[in-house]
């Protein structure tokens, strides 16, 4: 490895450094405040590092491939982690001085995610995913009391490990068929291998998709989502929903494209079935859900169903321009989704905290009159999820519909439209609850004081709106990735 | 020694069987410890497949992945067993069907 | 910039109205009224400075420079999306209607809304801003944006200040319009994609898309996408069922805006987009569309008659009246189109007034159920007389605006399809039946004993003033509709030429 | 004076608006002055215009402004004035003035005095617009305007919902006819390109031949409107119910003016009807049938106003008969005389009702001859004219109609015969009324006879009813001249004698009792026939069963919004899916794993599909 | 042929031991069967020319990881009741469905691997080769694996420590 490669690895190095510093700090004097600041500084450094590394994009060994796209998403998920970190500050109050372990786990998990995003090899994919996952298990189970976090952690661990096993088995089969472990190598071999052992290759790919699909919680691998979302501490849920899912989706698209899985029609058919059922089932499941965390879980199922449309479309892209449009669509949608989800969880974290009862719809009655800022934040987030214009979610949906039309994926388009139409209902239910004006609620004066989380909410809300109403700069930026 | 005569698909057959058995165990056991064991079986089956494939191609990569799987398994088991301790403390049982508070 | 400013004034005004609540309970409505009036004055002052207005010429549909006004600024060049507004006679007409009814709506909320006035007036103004956007946007993306965004403040108005079943009504309203809007979005994007494939350029501009050539099949499907969105908003049978609920539950000002303006966006969309963009498909589809129109006319009338809820009755009458608009648009000749435009304006006033009366009744009686009314004329003769005026207006009494509209529509329709006209004319009879029963059950008949003991307050100065404005407007429209007709005429003329060029005989 | 013609309708209209605006604050005297004065000045204006016209009978047209201009559709707010217009305007303003005057006393006690005059003035204005209109659209405006005024006035005493019911019935039933008329307008404009009456007739005569289908359809559609407004079969049912309004209203609207609008319409568009002989035949048959049906019904009524209402229907039937046989001038002449004597009769009955505490049943009256002499003589003269006794105005007009009907080639004599039967019945029922009400024993107390404001109109109308037959009305330029030759003398003698026979019969049956018909009446056939006639030939019942109740039923069924069921189904479907899927989220890990495995199997199966064939 | 025979024997042992492990009611018994299975797999590794993997399988998998299980089982001190309970749960009603699923999965996997042809390579991949690769192109993987183990360490420390603290 030469120094240029080291420069390319700057975000990873920064995160590792943060982890090390955290450990050293813990060994000197345990102070959760200092740990928090170290972590925050580490994340900021990582973001700087990601920018720095843009001048050194290249493959680093066979394991990692640092490119602009990956660096952008690294930045994004580190940003998401930063938000999660800020949200975490108020949480886990019972854990007292032990919180620095949580920060260390958070850093390790982000490290896993960044590696996952930049992976170009099965080994790095596996390790990144597992690093992210193992740290997450502990983060989910972090609260000392309560049964739900533990149950969530167990469920996530077992199911996730099961999915990893599927993924690994799939890898093994693909390896057996192609004799290569790098994405590019597989892609190069795929034609020959397909001629030789089509079944093994396709089956292996299908198992890989199953394993990754689990992390994305697409139907039929979605069952864990609501329980884990609900049980996990809210900042961790936010982390899971944005960092984990985002990174896995990036890795999936990389693998899918570089290993040229799109050459198999049947795989596309299977993916289409998954996409359609996700779009519909996710929305149906959320329809009458009263717990906002579970609701967001179900809605995420649908959203990754929508995203799969882009993946399917890119398989049949006719031209470079079309492929560019589709990759822009993925970038935009994923970004919009991550920002929106963060905006939603920023509010949920503040309002619901770790009290499961406060996640219920009843706790949101009249929020507009109690916490206007929070209510506005959640409203904008929900509208963005629903794809109402002026929000980032709308432009994302606009992209996806465009993609579906350009690629003439009519069935998927129908499912997308149907799903979106159903989705409006449950997003509105919460908005309606927030706007309720019962006599007691209206009398309470809104809180005048501004908390740090309000600032987070406002920042995210502004981002979601800005991306929705002035998307051009971002589109240009995404186009260059 | 050489493994010239062992057909790859036989080894894969074994690993597939192991994988299926592990899956079966995962589905039927309710005790969290057995569930973790089943996961080990599945990971091991995948590892076997990797090593076999590596041997098939005469590459060290299969074994390296095996090594990585090993560390993955170790990390997961470590956290998993940590969770087992907490489960026992908070739920007073290891039966996962009884440790079920969330649904719907 | 006029067009952008018009919208901005309302948007900013909404924020001001919301903030002004801190200065006093009653401040917001004053601010809101002032904002709308400022907008009106601004529009008029700018218009008076415009020489073209006196000699309206036919705007060439695909040449924005021939329009009254045109504004274009880049927005999302990646997709060829611009902030593009343009104004022609019909838009101008609708803009003026919106602002006037907006002022009336503010006035109707004067005593109606008691909680969170600031936010209420803000929503009202934002809805108006959205509607203005719809009437002026000529970039399909921008149009869609306004089309959707105006729903949100409207949704809040129903959901927060509505009556007993507001949650359901607001939800239904939103989902109907939103789901149909999605279809329109898909159709828009498909249209743009077709255009892009043909020309290699992304453009959402109406002026570029007018001549998109596509196969008949494609055009048919795309036209349907637009059609459904607009007909849901119109509302046309069988997509009307959100309307009675929304109207019934909305606060008075909400109903006024909903019936007076929001429904017109659907009609406007049909005239501006659904037909000109797909002339051939629209022609092929016109029979079905007219059938739906006739069904709406008759069905709305029958159901209006069956209602016992004052507002619901008026709501169904809207379904019936807007059926005429649908007929007028798809008869697609000058007479019928002029009729449709007239209906948009006249219905705006007459129904808004009826909803205001309903609101006043609810405010006084705390019910909308006509079984608990009766003989109210005795206590409130002024309100009764006003109600009578608008009832006969709504049943199409000659001399008032609605008659001109319905007559022109039917006359035009007769040239297109006499049999359809014969059935649609049933609406004149059924219209009389429900209109008069409304009067009978509320203001006439034996005075209800419930209200013997306490004095019901008759219309006072403010209410009479707003009502008078609308009455004068309707009489003027009925006896001298020429200004309105003249304003719409050049536009319709050029649209007719445009579509006839796009249709193979 | 001619250029002032627009003031004629405007004056009552302005007065009406003023009265509405100031209804609460104006003193009664001001109300009366405004209400009566406006019509009076309109009448004076009409008179002076009429003088000018008679001096120089030149029809003229006057456009105030173009109402609307859409393409080549450009109806104006424009008036056309000729002899026919003059006759109609004179009747409207003249009789209207008298009735207004009468009303000032009649309605004195009513709390809504101003509202009453506002409506009444508005009616006069609308009616004037109707007859003065230069085009059919403006005519339609007046046409609907009088309909609304009629609705308002019939339901004037709104506290009683029966009145409201009657008012709505009147409006809706006429609206049915109006709708047909509107369709006729559409057809005429579409085919002829104009709605200007003169231009239209001219164009029609150029474009169409006698006996073509299009003019037939157009005429039938117009006839639909006429039938509705003029309460002819089959749309006559509203008129008897419309008697719920104040009696002067019945006199003005439902006897003298509005109900004859149909006659006016047909007369005005006679140029069209001449192109459609079949339509004319239909007009004649409808007229005759209506006249007979109504006469029989009138015979059986006991409510004084209903008798007069049916008699009005019957008399308008005569006018239709006249129009149908081409006796245009005779029809209009009868329209005028009928306006005089029927207004007289209604006002008389109004006086009776007024002073008899709102008693309507003639069998509860009696012997009023001495107590209310003015009213008695009014009724005598009115009934004589109605029965067409010689030398009364009704005699001249009705006689002309019957004779011209006889002269119609073909079915003429039969129409004449039918007309005679009607004339006989008319005499019987009108004098039945006189004998029952004014002779015999007094059964009620009166409050004295009429004051001057009631008496003056009554006396004036008495005079007009007597001498009206000698008026020469300037219609020669309007209508084609009739043949001019006279039928055989015996025809005339029979025509003259039949009413006398009728009066005699009435005297014998209802006064002297020498002719005892009770056995005939009480026989079972007589009973049922009586019942049948009394109910107006069961037509109301028929409509109730065929139209009204089904409509109520339909609306009741539909009230629940059947279309919404579709959407409810969609919602239910979604909820079902939601339910199923939510059930699947059991929270059990083993189940979750199983679902994942099943998903994997599914995915593999899908993925392996095509390679299966490829292998 | 010896290798092949040994392979089949080892495979059979592995499979049987795994099945037994999965069906035991007593955790320690199951664990021991699992270790047997792992050892048999180690034999297979050895037979197919991966001695390094075989050694790791024994040392780390069977040795270290399984011992972790033993510790925890001992710590929790699961008694006879637990065994009885476990035994009672293994009803056909419970395993029939999952068994069917597993069978289906197996059938599908079997179907697709049946097409693979060719034996495993004749050459042994020695520990040296593995080591070279490991610290050559895979050097980053080693670093990341370290991080992974760190995460596992911190996680289990956090979870386990609380357990111990509570026990005191």
C-alpha cells in the first residue's frame, strides 16, 4: 500500500482513529462527555476525510474500491451517524457513565458501514456488514432495563446471522462457479461460468440477494423490521434505518452492477416480485399501525421496494443516458430517504424517548400546539415519505416514476402508484393526530425554549425542503458522481 | 495426500445438508442456546463450501474467507452469548417463544 | 413578475397572519383580509397598465409571447423544468375569481373560526396561493406542484376546524385528490418522456409539449391520467364521493374555497391540458366523458334531493352543476366552452354564497340538519331573502349567471349531441326540485318550535355586504356576461383551432 | 313615446327591488303607493305608447344591449312591439293595476305587505318582458321569471307547508314544460341560427317546407312549454293547487296573465306552427280535451277557487283550440276577455273569502246576494261572460272560436261539437256557483261588503267584461287574415243557445231544485264518475304513482351514496390485506425464520425457472 | 481411494452428529455432538487439501468458540427441568412444517449443485500460501477483522458485565 492509497482510505482511517482514541480515553479517565465530543469530532473528521479522499479515488487492494459515489454515501451515513449521536446524547440516561461504550460501538458500526459501501470484494462485504451488525446488536441491547431492547437485539442477531449464513452460502456457490471473489472478477467470469454452471450461479446470486434483502427488509425478509425498530432505542433505530440500510443498499447495487447479475432474466423476475410485494405489503402493513416506530418500519419496507425498481430498471437500461438517469435516481432517492428518515426519528427520539407508550399515536395528539417545531419536522418528514411536492421525497419519487416510465416497467409502476396511494393514508393519520385541537391541548402554551434536538430537527427539515424545492444543485452534484 | 478423487459436488452436498439441518434446527428450537448452535452449524456449512470451492480452484482465498467466517462467528457468538445472559436475567427463561413482547 | 408576486404576497401574508395572532385574537382575519385586498389591488393596478387588455387578441397556444403575460425562470434544468407562468383570458378570469372569493372566504371566517385563528387564516391564504399557482403555471411540473401543495393547507382547514366527522372527510378528500394526482404525475412524466424520446430534450413546458406526437394508444392512456385527476377534482361522477363529505365537514371558509375555487381547478385543467394536449384522444373519449357529465348532472340532483343536511345538499348540487362543466368541455365548441367558463364563475359565486348561508345557520342553530330547521324566514327575513336569491340562481333562473352558463352549455351540447342534451336537460327539472326543497325545509314551512324561545340574529352589515357583492356579481353575469365571455373568447378560439388541427376528421 | 318602452317593465322592477330592500322600514302607505303606482305608471305609459301605435300602426324593435355574444349566437336585451304586444301589455298593466289596487285592501292585515307587493311588481315586470321580448331567449327569461314569481306568490304564506308544496308543484310541473321549450330553443337555434322571433320565422319559412319533421319537432317542443305554463293537458295539475296563494295573485297570475303565456307563445310563433299542421292539430286537440276535462272537473268542485281554477284551465283550452284551428286573433281576443272576466270572478271570490274568514267551500256560503251586492253583481256579470251569454264579452270571443273551428276543413265540426259541450258545461258550473253562493239561505256571517279599493277594480272589470266584446284589437298585421266567410246560420244559433240552456239547467238543478239529479248522482256509476271528475280525472294520482313516488323512492334508496360502496369496497379490501399481514407479524422468531426460509425457497424457485429450460 | 472413503466416513459422522446435536434436549450433549461434527468437518478440510483450515477448525471453532458455549451453559446452570421442557417441545407437530421447508430448500440446492462437475484441486493449499495471501491482498481484511472482534469484545463486555454486576 502506498501513501496515495492511504489517502484514499482517509475516512476509514479517521473512524479507526476515533475508535482508538475512544479506547485510550476510556482507559485514562471514563467521561462520557469527553467521549461524546471525541466521537463527534471523529465523525466531523471523517466527513472531512471523505472530502479529502476525493482526490485519491482508486482501488485499494482487492478489497476496497474508493470512488466518488462511495465517498458521497460515506459522507451521508457519517452525517446520519452524527445525527444519531446527537440524538443519543439525551437518551440512555440510566446508563450513566457507561455510555462511552455505546459511542465506541457507534464508531465501529459506522466503520463497518463505510467499509461496506466501499467494498469491492466478498470478504470486505462480509466483514463490513458483520462489523456493522455486531456493533449494532450491542447497541440495540444497550439499555440496561426493559425487555423490548433485548428482545429486539436477540431477534435481530439471530435473523441477521441466519441471513448472513444464506449470504455466505450464496457467495460460496458463486465462488464455486466463477473462481473469483472480487465483484469485477465475477463480472468478468460470469459469461463463461453461466455457460458452464448456470444453476449454481443463479441460485448463488439468489441467495446473496436474500441475504442482502434481509438487511434491507424487503418482503419476504421483512418480518424482523417492526419488532427491531420498536424495541431498539430510538437513536439506534434511526441509525439502523439510515446507516445500515443505506450502506447495504449501496453495497447491493455495487455488487449487482459490477458482478453483472443483471444478466439473468430470472433474477430480475425474482427481484421484481420482491419489489412489488414490498411496495404493497409494506404499505398495507402500515395502514392501521398506531406505533410510530413500527409504522416507520413498515414504511421503510415499502420504500426499499420503490428503490428496487431502480435496480431492476438499470438491468434493462438501453443507453448510457438512461443508466445515468437511473443511478441519479438511486442517489437521489436514497439521500432523500435517509434525510427524511432522520428528520422523522429526530422528532420521535425527542418525543417518545425510550418509553414505548409514547410511541403510540395518542402521544402525538395536538403536537402542533405543544411543540410546533417538532410537529412541523415530523409533518414534513411524513409528507416527504408520502411524496408530496416541495419535499425531497417527491423529487425522489419523481425520479423513480421517471425511471419506471423510461424503462417501461408498467407493472412496477402500477405497484409504485398503488403503494404510494395507500401510503398517504397512514402518513396522514399521524398528521391528523398532530393537528387535533382538544380543549386541554390548545390551552397549553408551546414550549418557548429551544433544545438542541430542535436545532437538529430544523436543520433536517430545512434539508428535506431544500432538496425538494431546489434540487438542481444536488442533481448536478449527483450527476458527477 | 491429494484430493484428486473427491468430487466437488459431493462436498457441496455435505455442506448443503449441513446448511439445511442447521436451518431446521433454527426453525424448531426455542431455546436460545440451541438457536445459536444452529447458527454455528449454518456458518460452518458455508465455510465448508468456501473451502471446498477454494480447493476446487486451487486458491487460498477459500481458506481466507473461512478464516474470516471464523472471526465473524466468534464475534457473533460473543455478543450472542452476552445477550443470552441478559435474556436469562430479564425474562427468566431461555425460551424465545416466551420472550415475545412485540407483535402486530 | 406580477404572477410570482401575486403568489408571494399570499404566501408571505399567510405567515404574517399567523404571526399577527400574538398581537390579538382578532388580528389574523384583519391581516388576511388586508392581504387579499392588497393582492386584488395589485393585480388591478398592474392590469390597468396593460394595453393588451383592452384589445384581447387570440393567444397562440404554443407561442407564449402572444399571451397576456409570460414569466420564465430556470428551476431544475436537469429535467427542463422551469418556473413558468403565463396568463391568458381564462387564467386571468380564474385568478380574479380566486381573489374575490378569497376575500369573501376570509369574511365568512370572521366569526366562524374561534380557535387558532392565525393558523387558519394562514392556511386559507396558502390555499389561495396554491390555487393561483394552478391557474397560472404553464410548466407541467410546476402545475403539478401547485396542484398537490394546495391540498395540504386545505387538508388542515378541514382536519382542524371542520365539524364532527372532520378526520374522515379530510382524509377522504386528500386521498382521492392525491391518488388521482399520482396518475396525473405518471401521465405527465410519460408525456415528457415521449417528447424527450422524440426531440432529445427534457421539457415540461406546456408550450413544448403541445405538439408531442405519439401513438393513439399512448395518447389515450395519458389523456386518461389527466382526465381522472381533473375529474376527481371537478368532481365528476363517479369520482365525486369525496366532495359531499369534505364540504359537509369543512368550516365555512373552507367550503367556500373548496366549492368556489378548488373545483374550478379541475375544470380549468380539462380545458387547458386534458383536451389540448391530446386532441384526438379527447375527441374519441368525448362520448364517455359527456356520459359521465350527464350522469353527474342527474345523479347529483337526485342525491341532493335526498339529503337532510343543508351543506350536503348544496354539495351534491355542486356535483350536478359541475356535470354541466364536464359536458361543456367535451362538447368542445365555442358555445359550450363559453358555457363551461361561465359556469365556473357563476357557480363559484352561487355555491359559495349557499355555503356561507349554511355556515351562518350552523353558527346560529348549531345544526345543519334541515329537519331541525323550518320557517326560519320569520326570524331571519334577510337571510331568507338572500337564500332565496341564491337558490333560484342555482336552479338556473334566467337573468342570473348560472342560467347563461347552463344555457350555453346545453346549446353547445345540442350541436354536438342532441340526445345527450335531452337527458342533461333533466338536470333543469331535478335542479328545481332540490333547490326548492332546500328552501322549503329550511326557511319556509312551519317555524320550528325549538327556536321560539331565543332570538336568532339575522344577517347584519358585514354579511349583507358580502352577499350583496355576490348577488350583484350574479346579476351582472346574468344580464351582461359579455366581459367574461370576451375575456375567454380569444383563448377558446385559439384552442379550438389548435385542436381541430390536431384531429383527423 | 315608443323609445320609452323599456321603462314599462323597468318601473315595476325598480319598485320591486326597492320594496325588497326596504321591506322592513317602509310604512304601509309608501309600500302601497310604490306597488300600485309603479304598475299604474306602467299602464299609463303603455296606454300612451298604444295611442301612438294605433295612430300609426308600425311595429318596431328596440335593442337595449346585446345580452351575450358567442359566435353567431347573439341574443339581445331587445323588445319588439306590435299589435299583439300592445294587447298583452295592456292586459298585463291594466288588469295588473286593478289587481294591485284590490290587493292594497285585501292584504292590509298581512304582516308581509311589502314583500307581497315586491313579488307582485316583479311578476308584472317579468310578464312584460315575456310579451315584449324580441327573441326567444329573452322571452324565456320572462317565462322563467314569471314562474319564479308565481312560485313565490303561491307560497307566499310560507308558514303553512301545504302552500310550499303547492308552490313547488307549480314550479316543477311548469319547469318540465319549460325544459321542453328550452330544447326547442336549442333546436331552433341549431337549425336556423337565430333566436330572434321575426328572423326565426322568416328563416324557417325559407328553410323548411310545410309538413317537414323539424318544424314539427320544434313546434311540439315549444308546445311543451306552452302546455306547462298554460296548464293544459297533461301538465295542468299544478294550477288548482296553485290556488293556495292569495286570491288577487290567482286573479293576476293564474287567470289573467301568466297562464295565458302559452297562448301568447304559440300566437307569437304562429309562423312556425303554420309549417307544422300536425302540431296545430295537436294544439287543437289538447285544447279541446283540456277544456272538456276541466269543465267536468269544475262541475264537481266545492272549493270556490278550485272551481275558478278549473274553469281557467278550461277557458285556456278554448284559446288553444282557437290557435289550433288557426283562429289566432280569436284566441288572443278570448285571452283578453277572459282576463277581464276571470280576474273579475277571482277578485269577487277574493272578496268573499276575505269577508268570510277564509271560507272556501261554496256549500258553506249562500245568500250572499243581499249582504255583498257589489260582489254579487260582479259575480253575475263575470259568470255571464264566462258562460258566454249573449252580448257579454265572453260571448263574442267564444263565438268566434267555435265558428272558426267549425270552418276547419275535416275535423272542424267535431271540434265545434266538442266546444259546444264545453260551453254547455261552462254555463252549468258557473251558474251553479252563482246560485249556490249568492242565493238560498245564508249560512255564515259576513263582515260587510267591499271597501272602495276593492270595489273600484270590481266595477271596472265588470264594465270591461260587459263591453270588452266590442273592442277592436289591432291584430290584423300580426296574423294572417281568416277566410272571412260565415258558416250556416243554424250553426250560429246553436252556438248562441247552448249557454242559455246551460244556465237554465243550472237554475233548475241548483236553485229551484225542480230538476232532481240526486238519483243519478247517487247511483254507483254516478258516484264513481263524480269521484273521478272531482279528482281531476285521476291525473294527479297517476302522476303521483308514476313519477313523484318513484322519484322519492329513488332518492331514498340513493341517499346512502351507492357509488361510495365501490370505494368502501376498496377500503375494505385494503383493510383485509392489512389484517392478514398484521396477523403474520406474530413476534415469534421461529415463525420469522420460517418465513425467511420460505422466502428463500420462493426466490430460488423464481430464479431457477428459466435456467431449467436452458439446461 | 482411502481419501474418498475417509471423506464419506467423515461426512457421515458430521451429518449424523449435527442431526443429533440439533435434536438433543440437553445442551451439553448437543454441544458435544456439535464438536464431533466440527471435528469431522476438519477432517474433510484436511482431505481436500486445506490443512490450515482444518487446524483452525479444530483450534478455534471446536476449541475456542464451543468452549464459550460451555461457559455460558455452565454459568446459567440449566437443570433437568430445562431438559424435560426441551424434550417435550420436539413434537412432530412442531417440526413437521420446518422439516418440509428444509427439505424443499435442500432439494433445490441439491438440484443446482448436481450440475457442478469436476473434483477439488489436486494441490494442497498450504498454510504458507494462505499466509501470503492473507498478508498480501487481504491485509485490510485482517485489520477489519480485528475491528470486528473488537466490536464483539466491547459488546459482550457490556452485556456480560452487567450480568455479573447484577449477580453480586
